[in-house]
C-alpha cells in the first residue's frame, strides 16, 4: 500500500519550498570564497579560484600587486561579488574539429549559444582562420575570396585560385592547411585593434585585419 501525504504535510512542504533557505549554488559559493579572499588580502587563495586561462595570462605577482595598490577598488569588487544580480550557468563543449561550442542554461534548460550553423564564421580571428581552412578543404574558392581583404579580392577570382591551388601549388597549399589546423588548436592569437597575428609552425604566422566589422586573412604566409 502506497503512503499518502496528509493535507497538513503537503502544506508544510509547500511552505518550506517557498520560504526555507535553499543551499547556495556552486557558482555563488565560488564568488563568496573569492570575495572573502580579496577582503583578507589572500592573493594565493584568490588566484586559485581563477580559471586556468586567467592564470596563463596574469601571474600571481601581478594580482597580488593589484590587491596591495588598489584596496578600495578590491573592496568594491568583493562587495559586488557577494551580491550578483544573476548567475547564468555556462558549459563549453570541445569538439574534435578544434572548435568550442558554448551552452547556456536558463529557465528552458540548456541552449546552444554558439552559431553552429555559421560554417564560415568571421566574428573572431580564430573563427576566420578556421573558416579559411574549411573553405580550402572544401574547395570553396568563392568563400576563400570573401575571406580576403578588399584589395586582394579586386585582383583575384575563383578561376585563378582554383587553377593555382589545385595545380602546381597544391602540395604547398595542403601543407599550409595542415599547419594552420594544428596552430588553431594550440597557438595564441595576439590582437591589437583591427589587426591580429597567430604564429604557427616553426617560423610562420598568419596576419588578419578587420574590415567593416568582419575579419579577413591578410597574409597566411
């Protein structure tokens, strides 16, 4: 015989769900711990709560110096961390193609944020290099042209690219594509304003420029 809840028990559960304090989320707990570390001036503890990407970019000594030299700003940051207006959960899926797909959880559950349908995206330098590699692999020379700066597009056409890249320069192009694909997985990209550079291979680099809000391959070497 299954147990049945009395009306009093049901009312008690409903009141608890509505008014009883809920355990903090892991994200809120991390923010609380970071705020506490900042307030007590514990740079190593604060640093340990930062992402690996942040730690690759900022050494511990720099964070410690900032905490010493900007106590008022650090205190204000700690106060803000303690009272976030909202916390949105995010997940990142690493694909075999070298791409990252970002997902975000809201009231309707997990939803994909990344523009996965934009196969030849140009929103960032890394996306543009990946699109360049894809366009060559699929022999989409119209896309290759679109990824070049306006000045380059004026003196080239699909037919000339096809004749050169599928003819005497094919092996060189294949080596370029292979090296760029490897570089996409590990090489950093340095961006300054509307220019960006990604080193790859032993001594090469690909240079990009931004025109009309979209990134272009200026020099793949």
